[in-house]
């Protein structure tokens, strides 16, 4: 039955986050800088703020009795298109003009996005005479942008990488799209810039993530743990445990309470169509009384009708994508092959496979070889953006590679085939033996890899139990692909479907190909009996 709308009923986004760190005391203009920040935004900048934006500023800018910010790190989780970028611009300008912070640093999923937000903030400042009069310089060199005030306060967008914020000391660090931090390099560079700034804050913004979002997952797990695991402790594994150190005795009370979380998301277990859940994940929904262009129930309903489930869950409901027991293999089969002590034995032949993401954003190299016990070991040995790095990387390791493969046709990686075949050594010989992976061998490789992963043996009680024949260390990039990848039929066989997989399946394709290629390495020919023994003349 089609749902009928209620005439005159307008469901509004909920200003209070579903999960948040409660304040230590009543929040007033004396106990939170949020009130002053809101007055600056609405009075001088001329913005009308959503109720949730005001709530966030008041709670996240809570002060301790000594005048320092309660939270050194602020984690904001909210669905897409709800107005978090406006909060970032307001914070940046308020710190420069009111707090007189010497350095504001901002990064996003790429430098272009960070520079775009910076440019919008500069335009705001230049459009207000009182603020424009305080600008000394607007630096707009290639890969270096800065808003510099007469009194030397600076606002700089930086790249989200290990070098982006190094050498700087930040009073306010704004990290957008924290879910895109797949390693700790950018986090280490940006957040450590605040160590010598006692009044500094790091603000992290994102919608929900997945298992690849290791920084966001870790920070959220820390905050949820402090609140007693409001959504359950499934992410406890993201936290490092040091059995040799009693952390309860390390931190003072105000130090242990320096991470604040403010999470607008739909509760786990609610059906996707629960509209009250929509309001909880989208606090701007329906607030046309504040600004005209906001998220509406109708636009969310349209997204639910057209989006794949995983897209709608993460982007619109701000709900984490679970990959447990999903993917092409039986439940727990992939996990059964996890062995953090596993490696390719010395002297084993090594097969390499290159694969590229469906959107060509990332390239991966997988190695497969034999362990000391004769079972196979597979791992992703290299991953970087783009494809320009692939051939130079392989060239440096040519002596390790017994055979190299990639999908020859019909895949993003196929465009590399001619270049790989054209690589010659100093003697004019092929740089490496290349075996084309194509045709029926694509499906055969997927099936053979499945058999290795899902292999079972009967235990002592006569029950079948996982007994994998291929092993790997814990690698998030490969683990996520193996537990989430979609498949497509190819006649009576099947293959990994890069395009329809909810997360990047290319690492798993590379692992499949490397295992297949290991079987393509010729067995060494046995020595001739005449060459291995002295010739006896009778």
C-alpha cells in the first residue's frame, strides 16, 4: 500500500544528536564560547543558523573552569548536505577575527576541496567591510593558499597527507571527511600541530564510514566506549589494547575527558524507511524557516528509491556499513584464513597481479606465493592513487616476480597491458613474463580462489569446520573487499563485480589474479640424468 502523506505535517530534523558527550555543567555564555561564536555568525557574518548548528557550537565549545576548552578533539558525525561546511567556515573566521588564533589549518578529502572552502571563507571576509579592513594579504599561489590578517593571523588549507600540516602550529585544525583517512599519516601531521597550543582544538567532520575508515572508526569507538557503548561494542576491536599499561592511572580527569562526540545518525535496527530516523540523521531536514534550500523528506524519499542500500545507509542515514559475513565467501571463511604471522617463504615463486578500481581512483598490486607449510599466502603489497606509479614500482622489484598478470580486456586495468608488455630490460628482453588473464580463466580463477578460501574439513566430532588453504595477514583494504564484494554471473561461472560492489573490490580481484597466476609459473625442468651424473663408459 502506498504511504499517504499527512496534510500540513512537516517533519523537522532533530537538533539534539542521538549520541553525544554530555556537558559537565549548565552551558551559558560564561561556560561556553558557543554563544559568542553564534553571535558573530548571525550578527556580523549575517548567517541564519540551523538549531542543530547552534546546539553543536554551544556544546563543542564548552569551557573548563580554568578557561580552556573541555574538548581538545571534537568529532561531528552527520549525514551529507546538512550544513557542516558552514560550521567550518564560521569556526575558521571566528578564530581569526575574534579569538585571534595565530593559525587555522583546514584539510578535506583532497586539497581542492579544502581550497574551495577556504575561498568561500575569504569571499565572506572580503564582503564585510569590518573584516576586509583587517586583511593584509590573500595568498593564491599554486598549492599554497593563505588568508593573512594585519595582525598576522593565518588561515591555510593543506593537503590531506603526511606533509600537509607539518612544520605548522595550529590553534584550530579542521578535518573534513575524516572517513577518507585510510591510514594515520594525515592525522599525525595535522593534529600534532596543536601540541604546543594549550587552547587549541581539532574538529573532525564526517558522515558514516566503513572498515577502511580506520581513523574515524578508531575515534568513534573511543568516544562510544566512554559513553558505555550506546550502539553496542562491535567496534571495540578498533581500539588498541595494551595489557602492560593501566591507562586509568595515566590521565587526570580533564585529560581523559578531552574527546567529544556529536553524532546525528539513524539508530541501528530501524528500517531504512523510518522517517523519524531520517530526522535524527538529518538535523537540517525541513527547516525551510531558516534557509530555503534544505534537505526535505521528499528528497530523502527519492534517494531511498534510487540509491543502492549501502549508499543510502552511509550517505543519508549516517549509518555505518557493516561488512561482516557478507561478500562472496561463506560466513567466517575469510576470517579463518587470517594469520598475522603468515608470509611467503624464502625461495618460493611469486606471482603478481595488478588491478585498478572501477572508478580508476586506485591501483593495487597483490603477491601470492607459498608458505613454509606449502599453503598459499596472498597480500596486497602496494596501493596508491592513479596508475602512473605501477610500472616504476614493478620495475624496482622485477627480480621478485616470477610471473605478472592482469585482466587483459574489459577492465579498468586493461589499459596498462600494452605498457607492461613493452617494458624491456637492458638486454632488450621482456622485463617480466606477462600472462594475460582473460576469457574463461577469469571465472575459473574466481572459483579456484573460492575453493581455497572456503575449504572445510571434518573435525573430531564429525562436523565440517573451516580449513582454508590460502592465508593472509589482517589488511583492512583486502579484508573489506573480501567481505563486501558483489559478484556477477559469466555463463556457468562467476566473477567479482567491481562496479556493483559497495566498496572497492579491486584488491580482491588482484588477490584472485595473483593466486591464479601462481599456477601459471612453469615447474622447473628436472636435471637430465646425463647432466647430473658422471657418464660411465663401459
